[in-house]
């Protein structure tokens, strides 16, 4: 069995306040290999913060501690900023939620993709441009030569998200962290983007950390699911078993979803149990 790309044990992220401290992530442990791992939970559960901590891109006020936080044997906690610059993009890429805030509005799209490639590869401009055009074609953008010369405001949301995927994949990373990459897209475009991402990840053997609120999407798209609540991982299970989840919190989330095969007059609102904050959790159906 291949060693995991990411190996995290007892990760904690704390924010120090004037009157009290806030523990945003509380002692979570997980691994990610060359697989698609979904991370789900309500807003504020610590999903995005966990993903950003792997790249050490948390806010300045955050204090990160862990017994172990390694990427392919490299201690991320001990890594210097110079080390992290070599890891970011080259080995771990992050696809952010909205391309409008991630793409430089003053640079043409092609130049941004070329820059992402040349930053991590010692390549001449002609080679970088050829790679950028090939990547635009790989993410199913029509007329890549025309799009290459456009500015970000001249493309649609779906095309902008494809361009973001192209930028993050062109350095050929080992791991992609995708933070709500399809939430701003309509259903048809969302499915197209997921298909592209799935094909590229599968072909390159890349690991994927897929952060989302959409449990049904994660169940159909990912291999494994981590369910987060109040900074903890409540349940770690295969995606195919998500709808047979054991933890009451995961069950409550599932019961709050609309279902065509089981229509109801009013969706159930999850009722939170205080014992979930520090109680036992499930891993592969076993209470630990």
C-alpha cells in the first residue's frame, strides 16, 4: 500500500483573543493518499481552515500545533517559508471558491497560466505558452488561443473556474486542495467541471482534498469522506457508505437534505447535542 501524501495527527488551530481563546480546529487526525477525500460540514466547522493549514496559509492570528503534520515525509510545521514556497503550487495546489477573487484582473488569462508554469519549471516562454494552451484544452475550453488573450472579466463563471483548475494543475502537483470549487456554478456546469477534475486527477494519480457543503455531491464524487463539526472530525468513512453513516451529527445532516424519493412538507433542522463537542467519533463504522 502506498504511503499517504498527507499524514496529520492531533492538529489544533487556536485564535488568541483579548478575553478568551477560540479553538477552531480541535485535535483532528487524518491521512490523504492518491484518492479523492471529501471534507463536509456546516460553515464554521473548520473545513477550509484545515485545508489552508496544510499550506500554512492561515490568518496571522492562528496558532497551529500538531503531533505530526507531514507531506510525503516533510514536516510542514518545521518547514520554513522558503520551503513552503517550493511546496505550494509545485507539490500542493489550492483551487479557491470564486475565480473572480483569485485571478488577477489586470493580467490576461494566458499570461497567468504561463506564469504559474514558469514559476515551478525552468522553461522558456514558448514552451510555457504551449503547455498553457494544452492545459486550457484539457479543461475543455473551446478556442483556447482566443481565451488565452482574454481578461478574467471577459469569461463566464464556469469558464473562470476551469481556468483556475488549469492554473492549479499545470505545475503537476501531487495534491490538490479544492475549497468549494463548484459552489458558484449552476448544476450543468458543476457536473462538467467535476468530470474534468475527476479525469485529470485520475490520469495524473493526484490526491484531492475536496471541501464542500454538498453531501450528495461528495457521496457520488469522492472515495472517502471526513465529516467535521465544531473543529472535530465526527466521522471518517468510505463515500459509498455516507448514507449509512453512524454518527448522529452525520445522520442529522443527511436528514436535512431534500430527497425526490422521500418528499416531506418540512425539512428537518439538525438538533445539536452538546455531547458531540467532546464525545467519541466514528472511523469506518467503529466508535473510537
